[in-house]
C-alpha cells in the first residue's frame, strides 16, 4: 500500500504538457510580436517620409483611426514637430475632450509647445471656442487643461474672463479650480489679450 499516491500522477503529467504547450504558444506570440514591431517601425519610417499630413489630418477630422494617429504623434512628435505643427488645428479639436483622445492630444501639443511658440496659432482657435462653446463644461475644462499644460498665461487669462462671464453656473465653477496667476489677468488686459 502506498500512502502518498501511486506514482502515476496523470493529472500532473497532463498539466505539465499543457504548460509546455502554453509556453510554446507564448514563445511564438512573442516572436510574432517582435516581427510585427519591426514591420511597424519600418512602415512608420516610410509613412513619415511621405506626405503624411493630409491623411493624418483627415483621420483626425473624421474620427476614424484618431487614436492611432494620436499614438503615432505621441511616439514621433519630439522628432517630427513639423508634422505635429501642421496638424495643430485638428489636434486642438481633439484636445477639447476629456477622454483618451483629449488626453493624448494634449500630450502631443504639450510636446510641440516645448519647441515651437504656439500662441499666435492657438489664439483664433481658443477665441472661437470661448465664443461658441463657453457653456460646454467639458470643452471648457479640457481647454483650461491644455492651456495650463502649455503655460499659455495670456490665453488662460482670456479663458478665465470668458468662463467667469458664462451663463452656465457649472462652467463658472471651473474657474475656482484654476485661480488666476498673480497679475496674469491685469497683464493680459494691458497687452490687449
């Protein structure tokens, strides 16, 4: 009589074979993923060597593949600010949401703002938003996050004045979360912004 089993642990052997099979599948998947990453990198290189701005802009405007575009721009934005800069109006529209496209769009614009002055190009876009969407709580919250992220103090002062004058109480309350910088409103008014 055997106290600790018969020595025939068919359940253990079955599980070991299943483990080996799963380990082999994992190896194949990892190899395919590595190949896919190499292929993707080569295609990205060729894509960025072409006239990519129109197709990326259309994807952002149409909302088809916008997360893929934003992810691409997150990856290459620092090395290709020219592409990001050419897409600024479309990126700005993405930035006006508080969901994933908005978060990624603000990240891309923040990277661009580190190397390119954006005030002149953002001013008409911000003015239009402050005129047309000043009662949209989400757009106003997303806009202030963008302006705060890129340190656009003059545009922040404009945002603050527009939000405080909004007929929507919920929009006005957002201003409490973003107090005016010392003298920012006064200096922006003096500059005519």
